[in-house]
């Protein structure tokens, strides 16, 4: 009998049978509250911006940082956050991140100036990066078999509903104007939710961590954080500033830093050290192809939400609440398929992801046809069938993607793998928004009136439709019989 002690192989091999800490469904719902809050805050801020800008007398630059700063620190900190969970305990890091996220949400809600709000949003993104990767890591380590697949399905449901209904929830909060809080309620709503979730965390969520004692790889942390900032920052701000020279230099610098990170991690592993990311995970085809599919899929989500919101709000004149109601059509389709995605995946395997991508594309083709017919004048409800199909396709992809990447990873690397997976999501969102922004804003001619938004939106749909087709092609790289089984 031989024992494989080589970490280069162990990380990528299917996890050996283990007895996870006892956990009922309560643990799942508590940690999903965290990912729901973080995802919601990524989208809900768009509703609060007009009122916040007027109230705080914020400049255009400050508004840009209020929106983008959260995504920057969130995306840059996910890998480190995931590894901290492996080392110090996933429940401990989830609780710490949740407490700090709740605190920074309050700071956003009481911000006396635009500058204060910018700093609070940067801090909020960093705390979300500590909290969010623990969610997938907990689901991976404390549940097994059918319970784990259901947990991943509920993860997809929580994330998708927060993204789709973020604008509606924000619109309702603004409309209700509880305690005359206005836009501040979009941030302060996290306070009661965060307190309740935090109190329940230590009762229902079992602790788990890597069984191998290791130290935090500080050099790797600095290198990968710098690389991610250098990559995400120009994607967020490049279009607004006309892609100046610094954006190109930053993108090139990110490649150099990623290369330095990979070389350092490999050298550290060879010396028997504890790398921030065990690169052997990338030797597993399911992990690498699944990660690429994750990146491509999310390149089509925030980007579509952006141009669709611009079309229905600026082109058709809907307010935030009315626009949020239209988004319910996407949520309806998502709700139907995301709750059953694990069952569909058990029958179709990897092709559930291809079906989801193609369903999104078909739905968006229908949306494009209807926009061509109604422009900015006909009833917006003609768009509903296509939006429902798009939401249904999303629901068939989100949870199976997470399951594909994580189910084969050794639980001791669950936090780091979750951080990598979540980072791909954030980079995909930023890259997708940058690319679709080039199409949409280059086609926009404000002198032509509201109709120009319909034209720009139609052209942007070619990009979104293509994303679904590319996803279906990438899925064929996955091993057979892996997804959702």
C-alpha cells in the first residue's frame, strides 16, 4: 500500500471520503445570507446613486468610485479571503467578514460626504471578499452527496435572485422611504439582516479548516492582489477615461505580476511551503475548464443587466421601481430552473451548462427581435417571453458551474478554490461590462433622442448572444459525467 503525499497531485484529485462536521439545513441558509447580501450590494447601489449624488453633492468621479470601488476591492481580495478560511477556519472568517460587512454597510448608510462614502464602499468590498469565499467552502466541506448538490443549487438561487432583484428591492426601499432615509436605506437594510445572521452563525454553522497546519503566504498575497488590482482597475475605469496610457500599462503589469505569482507559488510548493493557491488544482481539466466557463458566463451577466437597464430607463423613461418590475421576468425564469438545476444536471451532466447558455442566447434573440419591433414606444411587456428564457438559462448554469469546479477539489483546498472561482466571477463581470460598454456607447448618439438607446441595445445584444454560444462550446471541454453528479 502506498500513500500519495505529494500536494501537487492531492489538490487536483477527487476528494477522499471524509466525515464532515454535522450540519443541518440551517448552516446553508445562514451562509447563503452572506452571499445574498454581498451580491445585492453590488447591484442595488445603481438605484441609490442619483439621490446620493444630489444629497452629497458628489462629483462624477466620486460617483464612479462609489460604484466601482466595491467591485475593485471585492475582486482583488477573494483569493486571499478564501485562503484565510482554509488556515484560520471558514466559520470564523465568515463571521468576521459578515460582522465587518455589516459595519461598513452602516458606514455607507450614514456617510456625511461623498469622500466618506467612497472609502466606506472600498472597505465594504474588502469585507465582502473575506466573507463570500467562505460560503462555497462551507457548502463544499459540511455537506456531501445529494445534500451538497442541493446546497450548491440554493447557492445559485441566492446569488441569482440578489442580482436580478437588486434593482427591484432598491426601488421598493426608495419608494417606501422608511424613516425618511431615502437612498441610505439601500445600505442600512444590511444592519438587521447581518446582526441576525451573525448571531445564528456560531449556533448552526460548524467550523472547518484545512487539516494541514500552514502559514499565510504573505508574498503570494501581495503579488496576486496587486495583479488583480492591475487587471480590474483599468477594466472598471478605462472606458470612462477614454482608455488612457495608464490603463494599457496596468493591463501589461497585471500579466507580469500574475507570472511572478505563479513562479513564486511553484517555487514555494517545491520547498514544502504553504502557497496561497496550490497550482496543481489547475492540472485538473474539470477545474480549469470549469473556471474558464465561469469566467465566460459571468462576462454576459452584469454586462447585459447594465445595457438593459440603460435601455428601459433612459430609452423608455422607466423609473428605478418600474425597471425593477421588468427585471422580475428574468427572476421568474431563474427561479424555475435554479431550484431544479441539480436534478437536471444529474440527467444531462455537463450538457446542462450548454443548454443553459443556448437558452440564454435564444431568449436574447427574442428580446432583440421585439426591441426591433417596438423600439422605445411599444409595450415593454413584449420583452417578457425572451427575458423569462434568459433567466431560465441563467438558472441552469450558475449552480452547476460552482459544483463543477469545487466537487473534485480536496476539501483542504476548498477555501482557496472558492476564492479562485469567485475571482473569476468578478473578473468576468468587469471584463464583460468593459467590452459591452465599447459596443453600447460607441453606438449611442444622444443627438438622435431616446431611440438611440434601442439601437445601441440591439447592437449590444450580439455580444450577449455570443456569450451563450461560446459557453456551450467551452462546456464540451469538461470531462463527461462530472457536472452535478
